[in-house]
């Protein structure tokens, strides 16, 4: 069963080598998606002979991950896994992440920080408030409880890959794409994972833009929610 | 009223010339110029034959014809702005796909080169 790890990277020169080595050691195929980084990310990847999908311009996390999905589809991978390039995610959880897809129980599996009591890094208080709100919205409009909608540690089966190649939100894509997936009748499931605090680099969501982020994502979910019944193909 | 109509007529003609020159210089696509030309043409008609405008304004309950003209103009500009946003959105999508496809092609080329290198050895 062909499985590939998609590693989106924007200005991750400091962490990309250790992240890719972690994935290689875990025994998976991978592709780094360099999202028009302005630092030495691309150069470092080439020096190490990493497999890189190089976007000439910065498309944002959504565009980067989507090109990973397109690559997975083109190369006929059965499952692809989004695994951030900043060292937040732990490759030892990949096996549990893909299990529901292999067992045929889910099309999209989200790695959640909040499902188990085991600790690990769980984000700041304000961010958790936002996450709770998004969970609530997804529950209302999607009818499914997702405890960690902004998680960027996710696995996609064939149906999800196909859908996300066709349509994937450009910026801040995770919560919105969950609702899209539910709306298209895909089975979304969560499994508990632990995350590390980001060593270097900053979140794709800055402090200033976090209000805009919440508003935009809420609006997107709202619009998807109210147009869903007629949009079903 | 008469001088106002003359001014509007002159402004419309100038605007049409401006749009036509932009198109011929290749700075504006014909398909996007049509919208502006049509709008200007309607304004021109209204300036030459204002009676229907007066009548419509009265029927629709506007106090003065100028209010009616402002209202219609504002409405059209909003519609044009919305259509421009739609154009920009479509183009962002195209660019997104283009950048992705170039990256995929480059990756394919690289992989092929790498394969042929190893098979040469």
C-alpha cells in the first residue's frame, strides 16, 4: 500500500533537515513542498538530496498542501499524510493516523491533541478558545465532533485526496476542508496524537491576523454549512 | 440643465475615446472594455434624450432626476466592482494551479533525470 508524507515548508531552514530525517527513519516515502521560501530551505533540501516539490511563488499553506495532494494523486499513492515542516508533529503517530483509512473506516483522519489525557503540547489558552469555537461550528454545520479542527497533522485516503485536488481552501485551510469533506459525504475521524511545541519559526497564524483568521474560517464554515444541501453532487 | 447635458455628453465622448485608446494600446482587454463602453453609451443616450429619465425618476418616486441618476450610477459601479472581484478570484485560482503544475512538472523532470543517471551507471 503506497503511502506518502507531505511536508509543507515555508521558511523552515532551521528545522527541515531534522523533520525529513525523522520521517525517513520512520520508514515512509515523503515529499517536501517548498512554498516559495525566502530563506535557504530549498538549498538545504537540495544539498541533502531530499525529494522536493518546489513552488516558485508563495501560495500559502493551502496551496502548498494541495500541490502535495496533486503529487500523491499523480504518483498513485493510496494515502497521503500532511506533516508540518516545523518539527511540531511526531512521526511515531503516523501509524495510528493511517490505521482507520487502511481499515476502511475513514477517508480523512485528523490527529487531535485533545482526545487523550496524555499531555504533550496543547497550544495557548486564547488559541484553545478559538479551537473550541471552531469545534462548535463544525458540530453545528457538519454534525460531527472534531476536537482539534486546526490540526495540520492529517491523513487522507483516496476519496479525500481526490476531493482536495479538486477544491482546497487557499489560506487557513484545515477547519474549512473538514466541513467540505463532510459535505461531500466523506467519513472524517479523529485519533489522539501528541504534538511538540514548535522549536523554531512561528505559527502560520500571526497574532494580529488571528481575529481575521477566526472570522474568515467561521464565515467559510457558515457559507459551506448553509449551501451544503444544494451543493451535493 | 442644458449646459449640464452638454458637459455630460462631452465627458462621455472623452471617456469612450479613452477606453478605445486603452484597448488599442493593449492595456485593456476588449471583453472588459465592453462593460464600460455600454455604460458610457447609456449615459450618453440619457444626456441626449433626458425625457425618459425624468419620467422614470418621477414614476419611481425620486425627488429629483439627479438623485435617480446617482442611484443608478452607484448601483452599476457596485455591480462592476463585484464582477472585478470575481475576475481577481478566478485569476488567483489560475495562478495557484499554474504554480502547482509547474512544480509538479519540474519534479517529474528531476525524477526522470535522476532515474536515467542511476541507470547509466
